[in-house]
């Protein structure tokens, strides 16, 4: 309990930054607390990291659910950092954004990440995302739904500092300028590279099976 209480202000800030709603952030923090109560803490090596990751996942899921219901709540991933605030607040805002983007890098493959970011952060229609990623609208909807669920899985991959920084810079530039060309190009290149690698793995698998 003491770990959660000590982290609660930070967890609330992260949730509010993503959701833009104090009430929804409070609900997310409460859900995080309930999950913490039902967790085998002996298996948690880093409680603060676990709680921050859980809160971020819950907030991102609430944001996506609100959008799918066409409610007024919107996630704040695409909101630029307010440079008029004091240095401490700017640092906290930047940390929340960096955490959310790292979570997407760790848990989603490039196609899922591209579809999720364009839909949740920048309010692209499914038809626009389908055109960008050269997919059908039905497939695009399925990918966004799958991405939302995978944010809660424990499947993680190592994320290099270079990859994280590249994604962060492109994202912030798009949010601040409103010009999404650079971010679209980055997401598309990553998606194409992922498809090529998947195709190569499939070919190698078939070749090995044929031997």
C-alpha cells in the first residue's frame, strides 16, 4: 500500500495527461489500485514501474473506448507540451508523453502502432488509416482493436534509445505543428519494414519445412 500511496500523485498526473479529464484520471488510478491489490507482489520486481505501466495502459484504453463511443473525452497524446508552464511541469508533461510512447513501442508491432497512433492521438478516420497503411477498413478496425488489447499484455520487446527518440521527436513535431507528414512517413516505413521481415520469416519457415 505504501508504494502505491507514494506514487499516487504521479499516477494521477500520467492518467490526466493522457485523458485530459480529472474525473476519468481518478477512475483510472482507482482501477490501478484494484489491480495492485489483486497482484501477486512477490512476482513484481519493480513495483513503481509496474504501477506506472498499468496506469498508462488503463488510461490509453479509456481514451480509445471514449473515442469509439463518440464521446467528448479525447486522449491527450497529440497535445503539444505547454512551453509557457514552469520547468517542473514541462518535465512532468514530457515524462508522461515519453512513457506513453515507450509503452506503444514495447507492446505493439509497427502496423498496430501506426494504426493506433493515427486513430487515438490524431483522430484519423479508419478510411484514412487504411489508405496510409494500404489495408482494408475492416482490417484497420481489427488492428486498432487488437492494439488496444495488447497494451495490457506482458509481451514486451527491447526498445533502443535511438528508436524511442526518433518516435518521440516525430510525434512531438506532428502534435506541435499540425503537419503529420513526417510522422506518417516514419510509421509507414516501419510498417513496410515489418511486413518485409515477416514475409522473409515466412519464406524461411516454408523452406525449412520442405527439407
